[in-house]
C-alpha cells in the first residue's frame, strides 16, 4: 500500500475525512479494561473475553487517575494486551502502535533515540539529556542506556505528546513515555511464556505474584531474550545485531486497607551482545584505498543483503539496575505521594568504527557510567465539588563518568599512504608517507620520520558531568460551570551542570599546522624560484645560493622576500596553492582544549518557569473538547565528545590567554536551553463501543539542541526555532462482539524557522529531514469464544506506514564543497516504511495460550539513519532496519 503526498491542503483534508468517517463508522481495536490494577493475573480466557466490552482506560498522564477520554491531554495508550498480541519486545517496537512516536537504535545497544511529533534528541552523546522523558512507574530514566528493556509485567505504556514540563520537569520539552507496570496482587497467580522464532530467537519470561501476609503482597518477574544476529559479518566470520539480554524484577506492596500504601521495586537487567552493523551507501577514493590494501566494504548497490565487514566484533556490555519506593498516604480528601529512586547504569562498548574489514580504527572503546538519585513529593486532592489540585517538588542529582579510547589500527598507515598518493605495492611500502615525513621534517626542523599514522596513536578521553536540579510544580482544575473546567499549572525549575574533561591526543599528524607549514613551503619555493630567476640560473636557487644573494644584494633580497612572503600569507589557506590542505581529512583527531580553563568555566546554570492553561468542556456525556496552551523547558546540554570545541565568542579570549591548541576551531562546547510552546485543540469522543480522538496543534521549540554526527564526533548547536503544525487522529471501536479494528493517523509539517549556524550551514526556512509528513497505523483483532470450555481464537494484525521522507538534511563531511554539496550528498537517501505484523492465538479456558506471530511480514527494508563514514572522506554509511521476524510462543497463566 503506497501513499502520495500532495501538500498540506490535500493531506489535512485526507486526515479530516478519515476522522469524520471514523465518527460515523466505528473502526478500532477495543481497549483493555481499566481495572487491570485490581484484576488477578490468574484471569481465565473467559474473563479476558470480557475485556473488549469496555472502552475505558485509566491513565495517570496528569499524575492522577483519569479515563483516557476525559483527560484533556494528547496521550496514546498501548495496553498490556496490545503489547502481548503485537509481540512488542522493547520500546523500539512501540512506534508501530503510536504514529506520533519515532524510535531508532543507533551505534550501540545503549543508544535509542525518541522523537514525538518530530521533536527529540539525546542519543549517542551522554552530555545531552533527551527531550522526550522516559518514566517507569513514576521514576525518571535519564539516559537511553537505561531505557532498553523487555517490558516485564507491563500494564500500559502512555505516550504524552507535546511539552509536559509543567508536571514532569526539565526534560520533557517534546513529550513523555510513561511505562506503568502491574502491582503485586493479593491473590496467588502468575504466568510463564516461552517463544521461539527465526534467527534462533528465544524469549522466556515468567511472573509470580501473591500474598505474604494479609497486608503484604509480592511479585517476581524475570526473563531472557536471545537471538542470533541477522547480519553476517564476513570480516570476522560472526554475526551482528543479535540479542543476548536478561532481566529480573521484584516488587513488594504494603496495603492493609489503611491510609498508607507503599510499593518497593528493585530491578536488574543486562545486555551482552554484538551490535550495531553498518552498511556502506556511497564509496569514494577512501573506499578504493581500503580495497587496495585488502579490506572489504559492504556493497552500496545492495544495502539490504545483510552483509557487513569488520575486523573485530563490536561489543556491547550494559548493566542497569535500580531501586525505588513509592508511598501514598491518604489524609482525608488529600493524598500525599513520595517517590524515591536510585539508579545506576554502565555501558561498556568497543566498536570497529570504520565498519570495514581493514584494521583502520583498531579500537573505539567507551565506558559510560551513570548514577542517578531522584526524589518526588506531591500532594493531590479536592476542595469542595469543583476544585482539584496537585502540588509537588522534584529533586534530581546525577553523575556521569565517561572514558573513551580511539586508536589507529595496523592498516591505517598504509591506508593513509594510498590517500596521499603512494603506489600500491606488495608488500606494502609507505613511499608517500615516508616522503611526507621527510618534507615536513625539513620544513619544520623537527624529526617526524616514522611518526605519522602509527598503530596505537589516537585519543584518550575522560569526561565527568555533575547535574543537580530542583523543580516546584502545581496544577489546579476548577470547574467554572457544569462540564466546563479551567486548568492552570506551573513549574519552576533550577538546573546546574558542571563538566571537566581530560582529552589527550597522541596522533602526531593531527598536531601539525598544515596551513603554517604550507605557508613555509610556499615561501621557500617562491623565494628559490625568484632568486634563481634573478641570478639567471634556469632553475630554483639552492639554499646556499639564496644565502649568498642575501649577503650580496640585501636590499633587493628584502624586496623579493617581502613580495614572496605576502604571496605566501595570501595563499596559505588556498588548497590550489597549498597542497598540504588536501590532507586535512586525515587530521580528524586534533589536539583538544580541555575544560575548565581560565576562559571556559565548564558550568551552566539555568532556570525557567513553564506553565499550562487549558479549557475543557463536556459537550455531552460522550464528547468533550479542549483548547490548551503550554510551554516546556530543557536545560543546557554539554557536548561530551571529541568534537567539543569552544564557542566562537570565546575564541579571542582563549587566544589572548595563550590557551589555543594547534588547529583549534570553534564549534559546540555546549548548547543553551530549549524552550517549547504548543497551542492545541482536541476533541475526544467515547461511546459504548467506539471512541475517537482528534487533535490539531502548532508546536515550536526555540533553541532546539541539534546533535549531528560528523563522522568522528558530534556537532551540538542550538537551532533558532523549529516549528511543526500537525493533526493527530486515533480511534478504537468494536464492529461486533468478536471483531474490532483500530486506526491512527498523524500529519506533520516540521520546518526550521531559523537555524543559521547548523553544521551544514543555514537551514532557515527548510523542512526538517527525517520526519515523515504522513504516518498511520491500522490494526484489527478477532477474539471469539468457540466452545463451552471457554476456549478462544484471537487473531491480531497491524499495519504501520510512513510516507517517503528524506533521511537527513545534509552531511557535514561534504560541507567543504559548500552547503549545496552537503545537501546534495544526502538528497538521494529517502525512507518509506510499510510494516505488517500479525499474530494468531488459541487460548484455552484453563489458561494455556498457543500463538504464532510475525513482525514486518512484508520484509520491508529501509535505511533508518545515514552519516559520514568514519575516517573515509566522501563516503556515506547508514543503518538498515530489521528484516522479517516470526515465531511461535506458548504462555500459561495461573
């Protein structure tokens, strides 16, 4: 199924007509009963059959229980049943159910990037907090390394669209993903599940829950997720992009019917797998050099052959654990809630970052550790019949320690030799590099013989970041008249960060000032030529002849030297005159200016007040409408990468202080805060067998923190303003007692109103790449009881579509050819998604379920992300999506 976009007017009309049709003809999957919190996990198939009869879903998007239809917030809910039937294994799979959500996995298993309505960032750079906040049972997960999980005992996943800073604090400027798990039950029960699929995929999960005493219940969950890789690495002979994960999670619930309720949660999960394979999308002269020294590169003509080349496996060793406690105490009409949590996460990775079988980057090791403490305290209640309120505070304290090592491998010197212009010889002969070392030694007076591109040279990096923040927030709902509710809320946040770095480069060639050395060469060559001409030698003068001429004719010599010097100064930065400048792509590990220093203190301090105003009206018992305006905030972020460079405004002071390192350029040491605002109009309808939501919005982020991979590090910069106009529609209904379908559509028109200083030039006025204009999810479920024993047949299917979109605005590695060249390099790469998933289940009345399932059954393949190939100027790499997966599972509930 393909769709063609014909501009804003046509697309808006299509979405509105689809919404109008849905209001006339019910069309969605019925929701799970809202009372899951109180239901026993020992549900029989007969009890589950009653679930579709209710369209009521309880959500806590505003930190108070409300039904999905009455809450005046743009929120999508994925229930436990949907997660089970759709075989959603982690948050990356969730996007097929929520069109406004985009999830991508990048260079390691520890990096997942979330976007809501086209806004979001934070992956791959530990110094950048995500714009989409992720919460599990009310506990904030600050980095994506701690957000990959197999979703144990999940009750529902709420995706809140748009800024949520009023209630969720400083890092929800684009939205929130809130995962709610089931509480322990006071009736003994549990479940066990085993699944097997292609690529030898094995998933085993178990849960047991029950009472310890009349007032204390427990639950214990655990599981493993293993799978062979779907990429064949012909360089190492192994496979990549497999799964090797396990988790355990325990809970205690104290609830004796009194005013105090306490829930204690502890969890641990571990990932130990090879990930993530990269394909080549465009070759260059650098690619030819790799092939010439015997290396292999994936074929750009067939990026979905599922073949990659590395000379060592890229390892991912990730551990994540935490403990949290939530206490709820009822004081009359008020409830006092405290949520305290401590979490640790550690990700150790080593990646073959050149993504070839040649040993170019012999080591790219990273060790990132996070320690996070959070404390939330809030009071909620009602005053009279017309006022309800929420008042609270939130404290956040985090420490990040990151170390990196990036070293040249055994083949890098010969690779550089060919790029410089040396011949291909067997055995290898570093003719060009030897000449270069000799020439530069002569020009500088220093010995550089056997010094360039040697194995083991590179960068060692160490970064620490301390972050402390406090928020005070509140919200009040006032029923002005029957059915008319005014909501006002505010949040004051104070956030401070301090960073220190210790980055050392041992790459000798990157420490050279090629402009200055080239200037010396131009002057020497010009002077020899001019003196030789004056002396009628018919050749350049030797050094001895130049010295003799200077002694004999000092005035004329001075005139010649001045003229030649002026020419050298004017052309030292001209690649047509200074041939050394062509070697700059090999200087991708330059000396680093560490912070703090006398000019850059390595600290930020931000504060902001965000607010929400909303008016909601119940048109009828079945339909309500709301209009809202809200603001959001995300604090400054630091660039914890080797591309962290001083701001242009600090360069003069750095040079005056004598701190400037060789080849020091300006860039992105940190990015200032993001500030969001959104105007929203929503309609929510809920009838006995049908519900539908329609939302119109216009959302802006000022100072959006753009984080773009440059091929060696990350360029972090504030966009002036990014804006998106959008329409969202979703509906759920039941066409009969057994059959239901669902439909969700999202239309987005994102653009940069202002972004003059991106890493690829001025993007002002351009559409934002990578965000599809039209996205939809369609699903259907057939759930039929077939005999008196309560056995049931359950058929489920889902189709997810993204209209074609250009993957990237441009590529920084091509900016030396001008902005048009950077745009042109990215233009051929577009993404369209058409993923079909389905499952068929036979559920016995006694609790046993047999299921066959498949995800991406059409084997739809596409490139998710593109970037400049590491250390391969002019080459382009990318990540391909996962191919078709399928299997069978057996589950028993007792």
